[in-house]
C-alpha cells in the first residue's frame, strides 16, 4: 500500500528596499509541517528542525517564517518518521516552482529576462540535499522542477530517516543566468514554492512493490537495503 503526505515551503518575493545602483527584494519564506496522514498499514510523518544559526525563523501556526535577502541560505532540516507499526520503504519527492499572486504556476517570466532564465527559473530555488550514503537522488536536469529522493534503508517503526534537506536558498544563480544582486526584481510579485511529497510502500516483495508503485527497478541486499535503483 502506498502512503502520501505533503510539506510545503513557500517564499514570496516583495519589493521593500531601494539602494544606490538599483533595488533589492526581500524574501519571506514560510515552512509548514503540521501534516500527518495514516492508514491501518503505513503511517509516516514529515518533520522539520530550524537549525539556522542566525535564528531568522519566526514561529507561526503550523510552521516557520523566514525573512531575508536574495542569495541568503536558510538552514532547515527536513526528514520523515515511521509512526506506524509496519516496516516501509519511502520516497520523498521535492517539487519546486514559481507562482503568481493568483496562485497560477509561472512557466515563463516574460520579456523581462532572457529566454534561458525564463526556461530554467525553477533552478533558482536551490536545495541542499542530504547524504548520498542514505539517499538516491534523481533530479530533473532540464528544468530543475523536481528531485526524487529514495531512502536506501528499511524504515522500521519509530525510526527516522536521515535529513533529506539541510538548507534552501532562493535566487543564488542556480539557473546559470541570474545575478541575485541585480536581477532578483524580475521575480518581484511571485512566490516560490517547495513541496515535499512522501510515498511509503511495503517491504514485503519490496522490489516488486517499488517497480509497481514508483516505476523503478531496485536491487535489494540480504539486509533489505536498496543498493541500486534505476528507471525501468
């Protein structure tokens, strides 16, 4: 049986300051983890930890709010916990996108920027991923809109995964075309969104379950660890 929950991080780009030589936009980022879904078989929960040394986070209902400038790096740990009674394999999918004030996904930033920057704008939402010793990462190389994160180990009841994310940043030049100090206002009025989807599946006949649910061929060792995973 498959299990899914979601965690959303949003960041709004707002014009708030003017400096000599141009303007800079401040970033307000909000994270929320107050979501838990369970079934009779598989129970999984997403968790977050504010570990930013500058303590920029403000506690708000169901999450944290950050305020900073383009190029800032915000330290926050995201991971999952098995809160049920069954062993599981799990995958966390990280989606990244920009949205306008009406909640519509923005695919093109228009004539304000180059076509390359418009095309690759999701790459301006950057994630510092967890350890490759614990996760397999499969990324959208073309547009940067998603990262599939496969946990290598069986997650036993009560156990937690290692961190799948340790930091995020907005407008640091990830697309290869944006200068955060000059071009961040191209994103003024938009909101960036990072969504974490969690899928948990049974460990019985795990390779077959992984193929059926995720469309991936997995190699599993005698201890139940996934040693290799690739598209079918």
